[in-house]
C-alpha cells in the first residue's frame, strides 16, 4: 500500500495532487493500493473518480506540524509514503522519517524548490532543472537521500504515453490556453478579451477553481473564435489538436512536451521561475515573463504576440516539437514507482 500526502485548493492550485495522482495510477497498474491524505476535501471527488481512497484530515494545509500523521500511518500501515507540499518543515519531515524508519516505511519527498535538506529516504525532482550538484550543495555535510532527478521521471498520465511524432501544419489556426487550476492572477479573462481580436480559434481550459468562470463564460458566448473546455478528463487529444499553446509554467509544461505542442509560457509563482527559465534556455519554450512584474494586461498582450509569431513560423514549430520529444516520453510515473520499489526490495 502507498500513502500520498498532498493538497490542492484555490491557493496552491492542483499541481501537487495531479502529479501524485499520476504516480498513484502507475502504482495501481502494478497492483498497489493507493490512499491520499489531504488537509481538506477540495479534490476528494476527483481522486476517488480515479479509483483511489481519500482520508481528509480537516486541518490547515499550511500548518503540517499540527497533523498527527503517525496515527494515519499506524492505521493504514503503508510500505511507502509520498509527501508533496511546499509547507513541509524540517521538523515535520524529521519526525516522519523517524517513525517511518522504525516501522520500515519508505519516505519519498517530491521537491521543486530546494528549500532545505529534506529528511527522507528518496528525494524526487523530475523538473528540467533537477541537478545532482544542487542537492550535493544543499546537503553539504549531511547524508544525501537517494535522488531521482530529471524529466525521465516526469509523472504524466497514461494518455501521454504516445511517442508518435507530431506533424506540424503549415497553416496553423488553433491555440490552446491553460492558466492553471486556480488562475489567482485572473490572466484568463485578460487573454480571452484580447484573443477575440485574432484570426485563430482559441481553446481555453477553464480550471476547476478558476474564480472567473462566470465572466469567462459570458465573454466566450459573444465570441465566435473562443471554445471553452471545462471538466476536461483527457488533455492529450486537445493538446495534439492545437498548433500552439499558451500555458503557465507548471506541471502542464511536461504534458505539452509529451504531446510536442509548441508552447509560450509565463510565470505566476516563485516555484515556476526555474522551470520557465530552463525550458527557455534549452530553446524548448518561449518564456514571456512574470505576471506579478509585468501585470496581466502587458503580459497578455506579449503572450498573444509571441503565440502569433510562432503560429506564423512553421520551421520554428517543427524544431520545437522535435526538441520536446527528446525531453519527455510520458513513462516517468511508472519508471519512478519501479525505482522506489527497487529501493524497498
């Protein structure tokens, strides 16, 4: 049995839960039962719809030290515990590691930000910027956990395990727009207003916790070139159908790589800065900057201008798609689970 400790809500978005779900789905294929432990019930229905159980703590997701995780572990007796949260502390992980060691539970932590030397057995950073030397420096003088680093471990859903090369269209006409599960910066509305003026069809993904749903629906109803997608359960076909994408620099970027969709990206939180910069440095995606610095009006204008330039450059789109195919193959979740259980054995 595997336990996942992760949260998703309008403040932190859906990324932690969604990537853990991909790992859980891969584990389920190998016959492992998976249970999610969450502070609140925001994603309970979504998790159960994927065939996994949920234990809701009813706690403050920002105060993880107040949780009684040992009691949860004693109840379920898992063989592996995955923790995925930006609100972990050294004290929280240290106490968990002590308990897990005593009860022969493998403790794995998913990291994005290298905040401190995480006490755990396995440390996972599947991001494009995950580098061994950074963790050697972070753990200077301390024992380094087993490291699983790089995009080879990017945990994507089964639908992204398609290695068929994208065939770029010379006459591009469709743009996918994803502003994340919550869009706290309200960029979606600003993009939609401006997209109406372009001669392309825009497919807007409306996140489950988007605060502007009603306004977006109202605007889209008056525009012939706007198509809204809500409650999407299968993203890969939609990504493959669009010529170019505009996306926040979160986990979605790895899905876009797997579908080889040329992408214009932007930053909306500190944890997205390394990824956006790394993708840009490798000439895989174009980074238009930070919404908190540029403001949503200026950023929306820049994103659409860059998207139009890419739509009109067939050669660039072909090259970007080829670069993307090298980075992500869609099998990272299964690869990760097998590596974790090889350590357990």
